[in-house]
């Protein structure tokens, strides 16, 4: 599978990205060179070096400076970036990547296989826990020639390619990091990558400016002269900046859900919730199974049935997102649409609680739970209030506890809660993003593990089967079976497949072209006149 | 007493304040009858404007009745105002009495301690205390009491300083009364009128402080308060003005009423001062 830059488009995997340019051409809008795109980052990232920091805002801005070997389409098919082609051996253990020619870092040095191997086996392996867990499977990493990387795995691992997007494994220049402490190397403060834009200026608390990189490996691209990310801490000011045209693009949590309908009605703006397929965050009520009576499956089913997910999606998130149907987001691979949790049914929920022997007292209260409100902003507080009223209808009294972000993470990590809200990225494959919440081997005193303490040997076994088999069919069978079990046992109360609104001026073209949306490199983004 | 009421009545504003305050109290007392059930219940469609769907003051973003929230919130606001003022009075009067009556080193120590609290911006301190002790009704009352006792201590100390040299106090001392008895039965009753006036204003500022804390999301998450209503409605004010305006009016009226009552009390308790003011005006 070889891709030349302009020709042979239709036959190659590069089609989804470059097709957009073709689409634009077909509509009579040729990409226009020039112009500055102004956007917003919330909150301000601590550094722009992927690996040293992998939080949302860092990934958005640094995704323009750095590139990975691949990126992913909305259906999570791999798309070539720095790797122009790749082959996987039939036993699923050997991956050979052919790199693009003529790729230069922003300091002028050419990118070679050495940089790629360094980024995979040293840089991200040491810095990022998520990368380490998976790159630990690499047995051998070799460079037969400067433009070829061969990785041999200890065992087949089918979701392996998903780890090569910029957000998971940005390619960094070996000569600027090797032999130094990666966190304190000077390059962390002035990041150097291969992306279409190079780091220019950062006034803390004010803005980050990225400039067009003239030696970018795609000729003629990028189209924009510069991208400016402004730091605007107040959500209403962000909304105003977008309305007045001071910024042309907002993403992630920049605009609060309740402001989205007003943005939808503005003729010059386009609102999209696409471009989060790779991350696919799923939110749920996190139950601590050590707290009675949450260990009783009937109680968990009752809680799940007492909640109207449509209300949450429509009234709290104003339609930005979809009601969850099972533990695997529907945009993630191996989602089984036939496995579904029971729908909203208050009577059935009350009957289940009666069956569990939890009779209401004189005030109509069966039992009392504490709920640790997720301290990520207003909409989460409203959600907690909604849950309290919904559960009260079936006789479960809920007491809310407020906390700050640091204490929330500490208390969830230490299992010091009855119930709370949690949401995690699923990274395109249940082995990468779903397994960790349900297998008993991952019951740890660490946030975003199986903190609830759910344990079921059958579930453990099915996730292990899916992790270790090389054949997607076997994996689908295991994942389908596990989704059915989880929907019966509802170890956590899934609420919503979250989406974040990307809102941009209609003059901004190609803002979302793949499954990573605004995290993409923007080398094909342009402003119409 | 009759005389007191006659003097109070002379201040028209104070009478109006008293009427408003009594109405607010009535609303607080009858809230469970007027709006049975919890003010958190989602009673109607979210974002209903006032007057629609039988909701007098509209509903909030979850469909909760704003009028029910205001009525039930009155209970919490008045309760927090009263309890935290009582707590602040207890601390302030005690320390002020010690400083004013004993004088000397005790006075120095107590006053430096008081000044220490007065130099810290009170709202910042209140936020800090609530954040440390996690938001609950207890920690909110505690924080408000901690930041509002210093003025009481200073007023009481000043009164005690001027009163303790008077003849009736000296007479009591000669009679061999214990110091505690002198403070409680002789001096304190004579220092009461500024304390009464001050405390009515403290209730008002306590209600404001509680609302400000709830507005910032530092109120008790299980109690409906006016500040919470404004705080939760603020972000959608361009969509639904009624969610924050009506609770704001409730706070405004109550605080205004308390201030008017305070002024009326001051006039009634210090007739000479009131006459001077009247003549001057």
C-alpha cells in the first residue's frame, strides 16, 4: 500500500483526508493560502510537549506541532501520516512501517526511523502510562534502513495500530531528548515536531501562536499562515468571542452545553459533534460495590432503570451527546448494538428494590447513598441534582457531597465514596479503554482503574480472550458476550456517550476531517475569502 | 414598650422594613404548606417562563419551580442569618466584655486578636473556611460567624469602656458584687441597644454572605438557598432571566428590610440621637 501525494487518491487509505480537499474542489472552493485562524484553549495547558503532558488542551494545540505515524477515520480505519504504508505479518506479531520521505523537524533535521523508534520505545514508554502498558509488548524494534521501522511483538495485539496517532505516540526528535531528563529538556519549552505548524510564541495566560512551517513535507500545505490559541477562562467571554468573530473555532468544553442551542441558531456558525470517535468518552454513575446494597445486582438494575437518559441528554446537555446503551460507546469498535441495558421504568425499578428486600420506611426511603459530585463545572452539578431527584422517586435518598478536583481524584482513587460520576476515553477499542473498568485484575487504588471493585471471573476471561486473540472475529465474539453480561449485571450505571461541540465560522473549512477532529494537524484547513 | 413602638413608628421606612421582614418570615413558615414536597422536585417542563404551566415564577433548567425554591430558600437564608449572628454575638460580646471591662493586658491581647481577624478580607476567609471544612450548613454558619464577630467585639468593648467608670458600676463594686455579676446584670443591659442594632445588620450581611457562598457553589449541596438559585441560573441568564432575577429580588428585599429595621431600632433605642438627626434633616 503505497501512497503518492496527489495521484492515485481513490485507491488508497489516504482517501478520507485528502478527499475533503477534493470535495472542496468539486464544490468550486479551492483551498486558499493565507490567513490566521484564531481559536481558544480551555484550560491553558502546562506545556505543549505531548508525552510530558497528555491532557485535552495540550493534545489540541500540540497536535499541530507534532504528528504520529497514523491517524484514524471516523470509523477508526488507519490513515497514513508519517508512515506512508505498513504491513502486518499473518501471525499478527510483526509490524513494518515505511516512513514518508523528506520529512523534516522544525529545526531542519530530517526525521528518520531512529526518531520513530526512540519515540516509541523510550520517550512515550517512559512518560505515558497508557503507552507503556502497550509498548511493553514490543519485543524488538529495528530500523533496517532510515525509512523503515520494524516492530516485533511478544504476542499478537490487534488494537496495536490505534496507539500510533499523534495523541498517543507523537514522533519527537531523538537528538533533542536522548540522554536528558525528558521532562526538563529545553525542547519541552520550545517544542519541535514535524507538523505543519511550528511553535512561535506563548504569552502565559494570554495566547499561544503557531506559525506555518515552510518546509512541511506536503508541498503547498499548510494553507494557513498561523494559528492562535487564546486563553479565555470565563465561559461567557468565550461565547462572546465566538459570537463577535474574534475567534473562529471553539472545541471541547469551550462552549457550555446550554449555550450550544444559541450557537446553532447563528447563521454564520457551524456546530458539529463529530470528530471525537477515537476518544469516545462514556460517562456513568460510578458505584462502589463495597457499599451495601450496591453489591446487589437488583439494586444496580433498579438504579439504572430509575434514570431517564433522554432527559439527561436533551435537557442537561442540550442534545450534545447520545444516551448510553451499553458499556462500549457505539462509535468504538466491537460495540454490539444488540446488547442493551433496560430502559427507563420507575415502576419496575421499585419492584426490583422490593424484591431485594429493601422496603421503604415511613418517609418512603429505602436506603441512603452519598454522591460525590464531579467538580468539573455546572452541568455536572445539575446532573447530580437530577440523579438525586430521580432516585428519590424509587425510594433511594441521595446526599450530595461537594468537593474540588484534586480531592475528587484522591477519594475515588482511595475508594472513599458511595457513588460518583466518572467518564473515561475509550480510545477506539474496548481492550484499550473499556476493559480497565471491569476486570478484577485492575482493582487498584488508582483513579480510572476498576475502582468500583466489580469482579466476575467470566468477564475477566472474556476480556482476556479479546485482548490476546489476533482474529477480529474471535474478539467480536468475546466482546459481544461480555457486553451482554455487563448489561445484565450493570456494574456501573452508564449514562451518556459524550460528545463535545466543535463550533466554527463557516469560513473555516476542513475543521473536522477524521475521527480525531480538532486534534488533527490542520494541514488541510483553510479560510475562504 | 409603648413608648418604644411610638418612636419606632416615627420612622416610616422602618415600619415598611418590618412589614417586609414579617412577610418573608411568614413565607418561610408556610413554605411547606404553600409548596408541599421538595423544592428540588422537577415539577414542570424545564425553562418554562413565569406564568406558564401553572408556575408563577417559572421553572429552572431542570424544571424545578422557582417560586418553591424561593419560599423554601427563605427558611435556610433566615436560619443561617439568625444562627450565625447568634454565634458571632456570643463570641463578640464575650471578648468585647473581657477587653472593655478588664482593660490592661487583657484588653491588648483581645484587641490584637480581633485586629488580626479584621485585617483578613472577610469574604476570602469565609470561602477558605468553607472550602477546608467541605460545604455544609454547619461549615457555612461557622465561616460566617468567624468573619462577623470582630465588629461586635469592638462595639461592646467601647460601650464597656465608657460604662465601667460610671457611678452605678462603682456602686456595685463597693457593694461587693462579683465581677461576672456586674458585667452581666449591670453593664450589659446598658450596652444592649447598640448590640441589638448591630445584630439586625449582621443578619442582613450574613444572608448576603451565605448567598454569595452558595452562588459560588460553596453552599450546602442538599439545601435550597437563594444564592444557589442565582448561581445556577446565572449561566443561562440570557436564555431565562427569571431564574436569577426573582431570587435576587428576594435577597434584595430581605436585606433592605433588615437594614431599615436596624435603622428603626437605632432611632427607637437612642431617642436623643434620632431627634438630632430629625432636626438636622
